């Protein structure tokens, strides 16, 4: 099956502009790149219909696509997304979130010197509020030699963020049982030391390396699983799903990112 790209409310493209409310699951979702607000699109996906979620939400670190948000707006979005992810995930399913900590700069609390606000405070609360168990916490250790050094790290005894978090939430199914696909990979708590793909791509300022979703699929996916990325970016999760021969849905609000993701994926088959 060739991956297709179906845009929502984008009649100026040569792709389908099929209305969101006219879409039927699964045919109008699986192996599609859906251009739309995930807090809206997720509501159309049926209960317990997704097997695995892999995503890297906005970090609220003043990137171009989030620099107009207040923290209240950002937190409202994330609460909505966690709620919908829990609803659509099958019982016993996993949701893998990649995120980084926040540089404070008086955004969260008054501080005398450059400080940090740990994003894990919010992620734990967002997950627990909707019913998720926090199944595992891991660290993505970036390659320090490839990173630029912020000015603040030269003028203060402060480390650069050469790490990010990879947390896995699980939806309870009443069995108390889990499966293990790859014991060696699942037992590692620090990831990334042997990853070779670049993280930041020229066409997206916050892309994660394809090694991350490939790892998550190896650890948490079963054959014929449907994988979802509600913050699809430029399609990295779908590329990983194609490589691993899984069905995939990605949702992305930015139309340019959707088009670029389609160009990356076009011609590959699943």
C-alpha cells in the first residue's frame, strides 16, 4: 500500500480536502498525513483504536511555532492531548513521549540567576490526571560534541541540555501483564549513545532522530499495530513505521511540515 497524504481544509493543494467530519476510521486515517490541530483531529478517532503512540510535543521553549503561547494555553493543549491519547489508546497500550526541560528565565518563578524548571513535573501530572501509569522513564543522551554551547553556559556554571526525557505511559488493562519484544533494548535506561541519525533537520527546528521512533517500535509494538504521532512534524515517526512495516497515522498542524513530510515519504510502501 502506498502512503497517501490527505489534507484537511487545504483546497489549494492537489491533495484531497476531505472534511474532517466526513472521514471514516480506519480507511481515511491509516497511512495518512492529516493536516490539522491534533486536539480537534484526535476527537474523531474511535475509543481504544490505537496500539502505540510515539510523539514529541512542543517544548514551550520559544520556538517559532509556539512563541505566542502563554503557559496556560500550552498546558491546556497538553491536557487535551493527554486526555484524547488515553481515550483512543487500547487497554494495555503504550504512549511514548519525548520532551525536554524548560529554561526558566523568570517564566515559571523568579530566580536570581539562570535557572531550570523540570518539565517532568507537568508530564507526570498530565499523565496521571487522565489515568495513565508512568511505565518507564528513560534519558536520551545527545552527542555533546555535536551541540552548540549557549552563551549562558559560558557565563554561568550551568550545563547545556545534552539530554532529553523519553517517558512511556501505559493504559491499564486489568491484567497486570506486559510483553517484552526486545529485552536488551527495553532494559536500557540511557539511549542515544549509538544513534547516528541527525536530530535537528534543516526543514524543522525540533525534529528528533529516526532512531528514537525505531527504538520505541522495537520495544513496544506488535505486528499489525497502528502507530500514531499527534505532533507529526516532518514525518519521522511515519518513516520509522514504514521501515518496520507498521500502519501509521500522523497529525500535523503546520501545512508546510505536512507537505515536506509527504515529500520525504512519497514513493515508499508499507
